[in-house]
C-alpha cells in the first residue's frame, strides 16, 4: 500500500525536480484504535517533522501500516496533534494511486501552541497519509497521529487542548483561549450521550438543544445534561466567563447528568433507566418503573444492609415477603461487595434481577472482581428511586439518597456530620435515636446514624427543617412511643433549634463545595 503511494509521490516529486525518498520521522508517533503502532514517514524531507514558512510550508506524512477507523457502532476520530504558532490545514487521504483526500480540516490557532484536532472518521475508513500545510502560521510540527474513540467538543483543561473539527467555537475576541460558546452538530453517539459545559469561573452556563437549561456552575466542575432530555439538536453550550470544556460524550448506558434532570427524563422502556451523577460521576442512579420492580433488584439488599435482625445475612424470600424494604435506596461499594460476595461464597440463590445488578455493578467498577475470583469494593455508590412515587416524593427521595452517595465518597462531609452528632445534648441525641429506631434503622451502627442524620437534614430546604421534624416527625414519634412523649415534647424547642442549625451548616458545605443546596441537589434549571 505504502509502496504504491510512494511511487506516485516520487513521480510527482521528480517532475518538480525535488529529491525523492520518504524517511522515517522518529519524533511523530502513530497508532490504531487498538493501540498498535504504525511508522510515520515524511515525503521529501529527510525525516524532518517541522514545517517552516516558504518552500517547506506543506508536507505529506505516510502511515505504515495505514490506520483503520472504527466499524459501525464504534464511532472514531483521527486525532492529529500539532504544535504551531497559527492555523494549520490538514488533509486526510486514503490509499490508492490517485491519493484521494477523504477529509479536509484546519487546526485552529489557539494560545498555547499545542492542539489535538479530532477529525471524525466514517466507519471502516482507511487513513494512509496526512498532509499538513501552514495557513498563516510561520511554523508547525506534528506530534502524533492516532485513531481514537470519538469525541465532540473542546477541552482546554487537558494537555494538549482538544478540539473537534466539526464544532464551531465563538470567542469574545481574537487570541482568546476559552470560547464563550460552542455549537455542535449531530451526536455520533445517538441518544445515549450527554452534553457538558465547564466554566472557567463561577458563572452561568447554558446547555441545550430543543430545550435549554441554565446553571450557576462552580469553577472547573462540569454540569451535564443527557441528550434525551435536551431534545433534538443542534446543541450548544455557552458561558460569558469562557468555557474550559464543553463536549458531547457517549453515555455508555449511563449518561452523566444533573441530578434533577432524571426527574424530567423519559420513563424507562424496561425495568429502569441508568444514569451517573455529574457531581459524583461514579455514582450510579437507577430510575425504576415502579416499586415492585425496584424490590426485585434491591429489597433483599436493603435488609442485608440496614434492617435490624437482618443485617449481614441473606434473607430468603419467604422471610421478607411481607415486610417493607425502602421506597428509595442507597448503597456504598463495600456493602455491595459484601452482599454479592456472600451470595457467591454461600451459593445463595439470588433472583435474576439481583444477578443482573451484580454484573452491572462490576461493569461500572462499583465492585471489582479480583484475580482469585472474589469480589471487593470498587469506587462510587448506587442510589435508586421509582416512578411510582409522586413528583414531590421523587424530588425528596433523590436528594436524600444522593446525600448518602456524597457521604460515602466525601471524607470532609462525613467529618462534618460526625462533629454535629457529637455536639448534641442528651435530649437531641435521644430524639434522633428514637426517630431512627422508629424508621427501622439499626441504631447500633454509628456510621449509619451519622449518614441518616445528614440525609434527613438536607432532604428539604433549611427553612423547612423545623416544620418537617416538629410538625411531622415529632408528633408521630410521640404517638408511637407514648412513654417517651413527655420528654420529646418538653425538648421540642431545643431539638428544632439544633436541627435548624445543623441543617444550615450542612447546607453551607454543600453550597460552598458542590454548588448544591439542602432540598435542591440540582444545579440546572429550565
């Protein structure tokens, strides 16, 4: 293949009275989608990579063996990494005597000088050579040529800067590094994808397609919107302060999303829809079609994890059939690994949904299969809600469960919850212990107590904390435990004051560190 191309180029070079002979360019690497290397040769340049203005302003680089694009269903790009002081033209050519140009593009002039241009490739396309030319630049030097999984967007937070050839960047003024808006064409990943925008400073970011959303995003923390919620494109991300990153990325079965966008999302076509939370990207969120379906996946796990008399053991179906699990769920990796590990070790007959859940968790790295075949904790968390809940309860439940996912993964947040618990008087501690016992939590587990304390305090706005606990929970506890009622009612004012103060401190942490708020774990608004 390369020999035939070389012959054609040699003939052209002879006619132009230019010396003939492609030479290996050791400073430029090339690799296929599977990582296998190719050799890069420069035509008529004695192995030189660098282009200079003048007679040396254009050069063709042969790739041996040629690079193959991904197959259908495997979107891929040619990533051309170039250092330059201005715009550089890029012609991507296929094999053949006529040296056919498959794609024409341009590396933009961005401050910093090193850019990785992503050029979309058609499935099965063969890339045999790349020709670079200076377009207003005084010099340019290729660094690498590789086929890689597709990317759509712009990322100045990486090194080098990555930019797709098929997006439109708008800058406040020439020479800026961060665009104020990025317009996208169709998603190569279909609906299983998400649109993100990351501001350079705390600023308003707008994301959307047919439907747009705005978010006051924290610096360098992406806000994410599934395309299934954004609607039909074209898509756009914008931010006055400048976007460090904006992209459309594959969802891989669990698109990244702002938490409350799940509430607006389409209903499941099967048992559930799966998402990942943009604030804690390793957190899986399952949105089940109803309570019964959720129970088949998670009820036994709920008893194993938290229920008094059941914790740490696998209960048979008849034992828990008439008992209530939870309407929403949360689990850390260590609990999940213990549950599925025990089932495997003891040969316990899990149902089909539970077995499918175990494989899903392994697939996303929440639990990990060791070389010896055993299971161990991975990273992240699992939370769930169900479509059968009312809209108001779904919002409360998803905030409550997401706060647990944050607690599992944020050591400073756990420390804050512990300090609040330890500061309580006897009367306040008794209230929470009675509350958790009434809800059927295992009150001998201090970690669980701290986790539930923060969750019940941040599941509603701080202005509603006293009303929720004082007008809802406290009277129900007094009725359920009449012997404790006098003490609870006598300490009511103290309990409510401390709870309101605790909620305010947790809310401040959420706001300062995560851009969230008690009773509002969403950052995007329509």
